[in-house]
C-alpha cells in the first residue's frame, strides 16, 4: 500500500498567482464601462437609440443575415410615417405613452411638416448588410463600429497599460519574495543594540 510522506496542503496562502495583475484587469472593467458610457451619452439621440442595432447589424452583415429591427418613425395626423433623421430632433422633453421621459423633442421643422410624435415601428426583417450601411452613413456620420467608440476604447487601453506598468513589476517582486523568503538584496543588518548577549 502506497504511503504519503509530508503534509497534504489543501489551501495555499497567500495565493501564488499574479494578484496585482488580476486586480488591475478587474479594475479595468468599470473603467472601460465608464469611458464607453461617457461617450455613449455624448452621442445624438438617434445614435444612442441605434447603438445596439448598429452592433447587431455589423455582426449580421458578416454572415449575410436578415434580422429583425425596429426603426424609429415620425407620425402625425394624416402624414405618412417616415424614418426619423437627426435633424428631426432638438433638446427638450417628450413623455412617451408608456410614461418614459426622453430629453429630446421634435424639431420645429418636423412639426411644421405635420408630425406630432415619434415611435418605434413593429419588428421587420431586413438585410443586416443594407441596414448596417444605412446606420453607418445616416446615423453615425460614416463611422464604423470601432470608429464610433474608438476614442473611448483607446483611452481605456491607455489607462490599463499605465496600471499594468505598476502591477506587473509588483507581481514579479512578490513572486521572488514568496519563492526565496525575502527580497534578494543581501543580509538584513540590525543595530548592535538589538543583539542579545550570550
């Protein structure tokens, strides 16, 4: 019967993992989210509303898919509904039928045309490739997905790299200390007054 010598460790503490690097990567998540949200809220109303659809159509366009989308239309009176454009909105306040309040309202030009409100149309299957091209040209000013939020991603990457410049050396230093018991810089000297006589 085989025998086992020594003590079987079930928990190794402190953990022998790059804790500073892992902590930096975890910390980078809220930083990235804050930067992306900050840029998201600076976008025009339609760009904010269509960001999810823009990402969805960009992915679907790679596989020539036809997905369901709900576009925003202007409505009012006997006017035929039409797809909303950037110039149809100005800062203001609009309360939707469901009670949700938006910080935009129809522009004077849109109301002069006879439109009184804007709504999400029912779902309709469309070509992802064609809709992605429309989003890119008409809503996001010619920017693709990366360009639309590239500045925030670049800023987040710079912050993460800056933090890693401190975290990685700290992990190397910690690893050496755990392996050899202390920092490799020679014996630790003490004052004669701290010595204990025989």
